[in-house]
C-alpha cells in the first residue's frame, strides 16, 4: 500500500511542480499594483496643462520647419503620431513645392479641454485650440509677401494628444482638425 | 479580459469619429496659407462635397503648378492654381482671381486666387432579388432581399483626397400590388436564414391575387465624408438610391409549375 501510494503521489508532485513553474510568469499582480496605476492626471487642470505644454512644443517645431525650407522633418516626427505626421508631411511638401515659407510664428491664443481619459497605460487628451497665425507672413522664393489677404487670423482646431507607447508622460499630437463647434476663437 | 481592454483603447483613440459639428481638413501648416472651407450636402442620390481654398499665387514660378493641373485651369500668363481642379462638375470647378481692395500688406501684383471645387459621390447601386426567382404563389410568402452594404467611394476635392462612406439604413419596397413597406433590414435568402422555402421572413410579402407585378426597391443611405485623411463627419439627411426592378408573376398554387414531382418530393417548392 505505501509503495502504491508513493507511486500515485509522485506524478501528483510532478504535476504541481509543473503547474507552479507554468504559473510563475503569469502570476496575478500584487494587490498594491492598482495604486501604482493611479490616474496620471488627478484633475482636468493637470491634463490641460500637460496637453498645452506638449502642443506648444509641437507648434514651436512646426514654426521652425515652415520658416526654413531646408529644415529636416525629423523633429516634427518625434512630436507626432505616424498617422498625423503623414498628413503634416503632405502639407509641408505642398507648401515647399510652391516655394513658400513662413516668417513669424503661429501662436496658441487659447486652449480648452474637451476630454481626457486613461485606459491602462494609454492616455488620450482632446483639446480645442485657438491658433493665431496673424503674426505670420508667407514669403515666396524671392522674399515677396504673398500672404492671402483674406486668410483667417485665427483658426479653431480640435487636437488629439496621446502618449507614446512606454512613455507615460511624453504626449504627442495624434491629429488636428478644423473645429467649428462654437469655440471662442475670432 | 485583455482583448476587451485593447478594444476599448482602440475606440478611445478615435474620438473624432463621434464628435464635432462640421469640419474641413486643416492643420497648423495649412493654416498659414488659409484653411480650406469644406462642407457637404446630400442632393437626391448623390453626396456633394464642396470646398473653397484661397491659394497663394506665385507668378512665373515653377512651384505654381504640380504638373497635373486640369486643362483650362489657367490661361495665358495668369497664375496656375497649385492644386488640380478635378472631380468635375462642368462650370462648378474653377479657379477665380479675386480683385479685392488692397490693404497694402500684400504685393499688389499677386492677387489671391480662390479655388472652388465640387465633387459628387454616388453610392454603388443596390441590387434586389427574390425567392422564388421570378414567380410567387398567391397566399404564400415571397422572400425579397437586397444586396448592399457600407462602402467608401473615393475621389478628390481641391486636389486632396476626399472620401464618402455610405451606410444603408432603410429599405423601401413597393410590391406592385399597391402595398409598400419601409424596413430596416435588407433581408436574406431562406437558406441563409435557416428557413424552409415559403416561410415568412422579415422581408417577405404575400400576394393576394394572381397577376404580373413589378417590385421596386429604394435603399436609403446615410453618408459621412472625410477630407485630406481627416476625421469622418456626417452629412445630414439620407440618400435614396433605386435598386433594379423585379418583374414576377403570381399564380395560384394549383397552376404553379413545380421543380419536382410533389408526390415523390412533397417538400419541393410549391408542393
């Protein structure tokens, strides 16, 4: 009987050992883990401040690139998602193909938070941006001012910002669209 | 758990699909030259997109045209619009120089050029079919069904890509016997529904008298558009697109030709 018991127990021990080994990499997170994943932005104000800072950096890079036809686009690529960068690249290529460059800087006139969310490590912040281009001029290859006379001085944009994968705090611009939904931007 | 979480993330990253009032594709770079003003409307069986864009002229420079401008977009020594004017509605697609009183800020020799463009997008025509094909039995359900689905029609507006996404939302059947129905489903074949022949379906109709009937179907589509790869924006209203007509003969059960001998195949059509 004891011999039979040993025989029966031996595979059981092996099975438990195997299961334990398998379970090792996928064990449940310790209870304190959720506390470490607390929302990155404790308030709307914090989310808006982070989005504003990221957008201003992005805008500074955009200004630098449109003012210099030879400026590389890589710095802009670092501030944008690949999808948005493709759109911007097309706009810049078109601007440069016309021999145009900007003088002066587009500025952030105002910004409003539309929404922010965090699911796991994925952050999304959507803001309404009032972009002021009134202090920019468009110059052609000969330096002539070719700024359209009826160009809008201010443009309302809806801008989405996300975080780069693995970098919780580094927000990049994922898209910007004209917004005519009532933002005070004129 | 994990797949669900990923789905939620994916949805959350496309906020512009469901928000907003109206839009034109624009970004910080395009704002320098002036954002295009793009809108749309539904006119009959087409979605019309229209756009205005103030162009920056560069007379004599090679940068003005991209080489594929449509014929007639410019003439003589006048500036060429930098983007081709395609998707044409004759007479509606043009570049027009504007002579506004100068304010001294721009060179007087370079008038702004406003490019207007209209593009019409039509959904693919829906098709309808019926079971039995071309005939029906008085007093028994005839199964009608439509073949269509959500699809995207692509074109260009102001030289940039523009897409319209059509989604079928309603099916208006006129059965030719003075009755009609507006249904929310396209229906399907008896086989696809797992039913027997002559079973009632959500889209079936019963004829009460023998005769020849013409069955007409109009499909209602909603439409959304996007410009220059931007977000989708809904157009208000629905497009009504006719499908093919069906002509079919209704007979009473005793006069209907059957596929097989009802004595040996009592479950055959019409038996």
